[in-house]
């Protein structure tokens, strides 16, 4: 072989021992291509499984949150309807509009609850469209 070929091979075969083991006892261990592929497949399966579990847990949390929001909304509507049922001669379309407005505006509903019975209808009529 030529001198240039030997130098080039020497450059490519240089390795550094950063861990302090001697070059005689150190082995150049490189996993086989099939071993690398199997390891990657195994890792990807674990990632996919973890992602699937995360999605399932997140879905359950969202479903529970939605159920709680619906339950709370139903309680608010029931409370508003009960309060409006106490007002004499307050029914029909006006009552339905008041239910819609008061369930969306808790401050106005708190005011309605605090007002004396004879003032409730006038207050509702003052802000109803």
C-alpha cells in the first residue's frame, strides 16, 4: 500500500479513550443493526402505549368536567325557576326570557334573590329587552 493510504487509514482508525480504560482491554462494542431496530420498535411501542393512556385519562377528565358543568347549570336553572315561581302573575314568554337572562347573569340573579317580593317583577322588567 502507498504511504498516503496508510496515513488515511490511520486517521480514520484513531480513537480516544475518555474513560481511562486501556486500548488493549477496551472492546469496540457496537449493537447489531437488527438489535438497534428492535430497540427502536420497543421504544416506539412504549411511547404509543403511554400516549394512548394519556389520551384515555384526558378524555375521562374532560367528560367528568363536562358532566359537572351540566349538573351545575341544571342547579342554577332550577334555582332561577324556583325564584321566579314565587313572583305572582309572572309567567309565559316573559318568564322564559327572564330565566335565560338570569342564568347567564349571576349578579342580577343575586339582586333578585335579595329584593323583597313586591320589587322583583319591576327589577326584572327594568333590564329585560
